[in-house]
C-alpha cells in the first residue's frame, strides 16, 4: 500500500474512534445542565441524583475523548503536511480559536464543576455546567466551521502558492458550515439521549432503581424526540445545498449515472462503477431525488457521467452511507414517538425496553455513516475544488505510517 492510502486509513480510524466520544460530551453536557437547573429550581433530590450519576459517565467519556483527539490533530502536521502548508492560514486559525476560546475554557470549567460541589452555591454550580455545555458545543462549532470550509471553501485568495485568508466573516458564516452545524449537533444530542434511555431501560428491565430510571428515560426521551426531528428536517435543507455545492456527491448518494429529469431514488441498488451503471436496481421511486435536491419532482439532476471519472467520489460507499444514515434517522424518530406513547407504563413493555437497550450504539453508527458520506462523498478533494487529497499527504515512507497505524489500532 502507498503512503496516501495508509495515511487516509490512519486518519479515518482515529477520527471515527474519536468521534464515538464527542457526541456524548456535547449532548450530555446540555442534559446535565438542565437536570441540575431543575434541581436548583425545584429542590427535587431525584434531579440531583440524576446529575451526579450521568455526570460520572460524562466525565469518563470526556477524558477518553480528549486522549483520542490529541492523536487526531497531530496528523495534520505529520501525515498531511502538504495540506497544512497550503491552507494552514485558514484552517489553522480556526483550530487555534477552537483550542483557546472553547476547549481550554471547557476543560477548566469541568474542573470547577467536579471539585466545586461543596465550594459553590447550588445556583453557581449549575451555572458552571451551563458554561461547560456552552464551551463544549462552541468547540464543536469551530471544528465544524473548519470542516465546512473544506467542503465549500470561501473567503480566501491564492497567493504565493498557497490559500490565504481574506474574509474571516465569509468563513465563519459559510452556508455549508452553518447547515453542517445544524445537522451534526442535533445528531449528537440524539446519541446522548439514546445513551441515557438505553441505560435507563436496562435498569427498568431489571426492575431496579425504577423511579430514577423512569425519570431519566422520560427526560432523555423528550430531548431525543426533538433532536431526531430536527436532524431529519435540517437534512432536507442540507441535501438541497449539496445539490448546488457538490453535485457529484448527490449523484453518488443515489447512484445516478445519467442526467435525469424526475430523478428517482432506488431503495436497493448495486453500483457498478467500472461499467458506469447499476448492476442491480430495485424499487425505484421516480422524482424523489429531484425533490430532495431541488424541491421539484420534475427537476433535472446531474448524473455521474457529467463529471470526469477522476473527479467522482467512490459511489458504493457514498450510496450505502447515505442509506444507513437515513434509515437509522427514521428509526430514531419512530422509537422516540413510541416511547412518548408508552412513557407512563414503560415497565409493561419489556420488548420496547430491550430494543432501546440494544439501540445504544445505533446513533454512533448513524453518525459514522454521516461522516463517511460527507468525507468520501467529497473525494477526490480534500478541499472541494481547490486541493486534491493526493496532493495533501506528507512525503513519508509507507512503513512509517504503517507502524503508527498499527500502534493506533
């Protein structure tokens, strides 16, 4: 294997593993802030127990997330020096702001929250958790802004053989970044909600800590229902923007080879990239892709053949990732709606509780599929339309990357 493939494999492995922990940090911090605020407002000791129990899991998750994130960021210098040299003026500034304005603040305040139970008033302690939640999500917003710039570069000029920042406001308010933030953060909240509901379901199945588990489940249920609906609604806006900004990605999402009016979606298909067709195609629904991309069932959608072969994303993985993400997103809405109906008698429905227990990892699968869609669907570009991934890798010996990849795994 060449150094480019090995570097991509290493970045993929470390990124996916790191992002198992990030969504729980984002969602649990907000849930903890609300729980502790409810305790301050009502004096209900149950909310205090919830805050302390879920707070321990939050802290464990946060610690592991930090360790995995450190290895990830070093790779921009070690494995992707071409990228760092070419766009570091823009990308580096966003990462620097994220670290100094959000991550350091979050880390410091978490220490205050952990050790401040007996040193701060109840209101002040709850306020600290709100600041932790705000800093955590602000950190994610800066990272997503950086990724959004890679998806749709704006606010730069090419000078002296590199991209230099000319309009910071254009980068910060990049439409792609904003849509991505509005998609990824609610998805993280869904993950956190299913995490809490799944663990609560376990205790309800065991008929232990029933009052605590019931309160926790119902608390997370509302949080998860709202977040899962927001993800679905925002996904529609996101798809329409991708149609304009990355049309090859949209075509790959549905394995559409020919430019087509009333473009269909295929519930089941097997893309054949070598022969530029689908070897298998079942249950096609005309017009749905046109509506998804342009809000018009009769609109024309560009097919993959409109793009040079070397500028097409890998079709099969993009196609499958989209289906996994959408399918699980629909499942999350369905399960939270069912939970809303059953919330007052959860222990009477062990099948539902078992389903929720086994659903704990599914939001992680959905989020991973979403990132695979976003990143593989952008290929062969590391910065869309500006720099190809092949030009971004460091000139390393393959054995160097292979050894570090093996160590990380």
